[in-house]
C-alpha cells in the first residue's frame, strides 16, 4: 500500500469521526435543548422534563450508540496522528503524546456511558413524575442518582476533554500538525468556554443552541486532523 493510499484511508476514518460527532451533537440537542419552561432543579433534574416527549430520550439513546461507532473510528486516527507528531528524543513531546492518548482512551471508553446516563435521568424524572404526580419526589430521585456518580463523571470529563485539548494547543502552536493557526481553538475545551460565554446572553435560545458545543469541539478537532491529512496527501508525489 502506498503512503497516499494510507493517508486517504486515514481521511475516510476521520470523516467517520466527524459524522459521529455530528450525530452526537443531535443527541445533546435532543436531551438538553429543553425549550420553554426550563428550570434547573438540583444536579440533573429540570422542570421542563415533564413536558418533553419520551421519544426524544429514546431516540437519543439509539443515536448515541451509532455516534460512538464513528467517534471511535475517528478517535483512533487522532491517536495515530499524535504519534506521527511526536519528536523523537523530546520529553515534552513524548509526555504530550501520552497525555493525548490517555484522553482519547477515556473518550472512547466513557463517552457512550455518559450519553446514556444523560438520556436516563430525564426518563427517570418523567416516569416518577407520571406515577406520583409529585415534582419534588421526581427531582429528589433523579438528583439522588446523579449526585452518587457526580465525582467520577466530572473526573471523566476532565480527562477526556482537558487532556486532548491541551495537547492539541501544543501540536498546533508548535506546528507539529498542518493546521492553520486559527485551528488552535478546534477543541472541546475551547468550545465549552465559547459556549459558556454565549450563554451569558440570558435567553433560552442561547442555552439550547450551546448545549452541543462540547461534541462540536470534537467535530472540529477531527476536522482539523482531516485538514492535516489532506495537506500531507497533497505534498506526496503522485
């Protein structure tokens, strides 16, 4: 197999990751775009859950299984690109590569479970509320379950979003990958910060619109990696 063929195969896999991230954004919007009547009640409960159609959470659960398949394929190519970007004998580059791969492994292992939990909490709230007609009880049970797993979930998010983002900044700024300088923001961490800033505009639209900015960051990172592989292919003699 030629180098050109291998790079083009790498591009196809990154496109699968981009598609998976796009589907994952739809999952987030189905779960978290609560619309009118949104009122956070504790850790995981929201007053809007009682009026949201159950099919949204069921569809989100199915879609996240499909999405994670594409994300897995793309994430493995991100790992390969991080290995290619390492500088032999450079300890900083070596440790950055390790950090990136730990973050990607956390993404692959935990992303599906995290999404399914996000689908489950609204379902629990709706089922308890429907059977008891007690909003306080529904919120207590939903938040009680969420509070018991809050710490590992926060640690998971820290590892899978922070580690790859920091290493991506390093690779772009050190020109270890062929991405324009504006591509330094193509990370989940950057998109989460931008989303937070947009949410400072106190409207329901901004809250709903930015709900999927974290997976949008992964989509952008895979797109940046795709740009890198395209530039590498174009430089290979045919």
